């Protein structure tokens, strides 16, 4: 009888926690609806947030497992000058899950869908951070028409999995972690204490939106899907090559070359930092790009040095 009483108490507690979590998820979702509009097909709709007006459209592509809120600092600066759009890839942010794999081609197709819905035949400046740089590069290869420039923010190099120590294992480990976190989010446990969700360098409304998305949506499912195809997409880009139309100027903004803010032993830090720098140099050479090395050794330059990213994009708007 004692065992049965304990079991019933546990079940009752589990039911209470579950319904509390669902209630918290519903409230968070209502409090933080998509700030932009939903575009796309009946299969999956994508969230795109456009602000400002002007003769040029700036399209902001986020890094691996990130979404539109990570561009809030740059977008706030740019909207004073032209139309600026940040969107969420399938399953991330407020965008719906795509039942098809997160292949490079599928992501380029989604990007094309977004551009067709917002662009109005304006010249395009495509800005890609990290993994997002890979996507906008491939898009520019397939759809070079009307692209004024590419700005790549500490971009991923398609050969980095071959050269960065432990990168393959890190991606595999992240995918496994996302799968577990999706269960926790589905149960509503994150929504109950969403204020504890970590988010480096985000603040204010962007931070609250980020936490709400992780606690209420399909983010971890989308991040799992994206992480699972990451290595295959790097390999695919190697096959596509680096050729771009010579008329498209490319600027690469690379993080600073010091070892500050990079974790690990001294040998690991120096080795990885030098390797990342050489990957940036390699990409700049292959793309015949102008390269600017930032002051800060921070992969998220759009958050740590937004004015640098803004001024680089602005130079193409004004030209």
C-alpha cells in the first residue's frame, strides 16, 4: 500500500507538472508571436521579418541553429537606410518544420522562396553569418541575377570539418543533445523556467523572444535536423566549388586573430585559432574577396561589432 501511495503521488505530480508546462507554453507563445510574416507553401511556412524601405534589399542569413533575433543589432542600424529582412530557416525561430532533410539545396530553395516573397526585384545584398555564409554563397552560384554583393561574417569554410580538431565529434554531440532537449521543451519544462535559458550577447526583447522560441516551438527539432546534415552539406559545397560571377563583389569579415575568449589548453587555443584564421584566408583567396579582420576575437561579430557589419553593408547600399 505504501508503494502504491508513492506511485500515485508521483503520477499526480507528473500530471501537474505537465499541465503547468503546457499552460506556460501557451502563454509564452501568445506573448511572443512572430514579429514578421509567414510565407511559403502549405508544406511548411517560413518566418521573415522585414523592416525599413529603400531601393536595395538586404537579406540576413543566420548561422548554424540560429535565427532572425541574432541579427537584431545590425537590422536596427540598417533600417534607417533601406529594406532589411531577417528570416528563420525551417524549424528554427518561428518557421515551421520541413519534413524534407535540411540539405543545402533545400535550404537554398527556401531562401529563394523568401526572396521571391519580399524582394520586389530590388538589387540584393546577401549577408551570411558562419554556416549562413555557405547558404548565401550557394544561392549566389545558382541565382546570380540581381545580386549586388555578398557580405560573409566569419564564414564557414567547407573544408573546416577536415581541418578543425574535434569538429565532427562536436557536431554529432550537439545533434544528440538537441534530440534530448526537444523532449524537455515538448513537455513544457523549459517554459516553466524560460528565464534560465542561456543566450550569450542577446538582451532585451531579442533575448525574451529567443527564450520563448526555444521553450515553445520546434527549435530543437529543427536544430537536430540541421546539425545532422551539416557535415554532408560541407562535403556537397566542396563539390560545387567556389566560383562566383566576377561581377559580384564579396567582403569577408573575420574575427580577430588573438586567442582571447577561446577555451581550451594553450596549445589547443593557438592551434584552433590559427587554423580558423587560415580557413578564413583560404576562403578570401578562393572567392577573390576583400577581407577585413575585426578587432574582437568573437565568432558572432553581428552581436559584438554590429557597427562594423553595418558599415560594410552600408558601403554597398551607398554605392
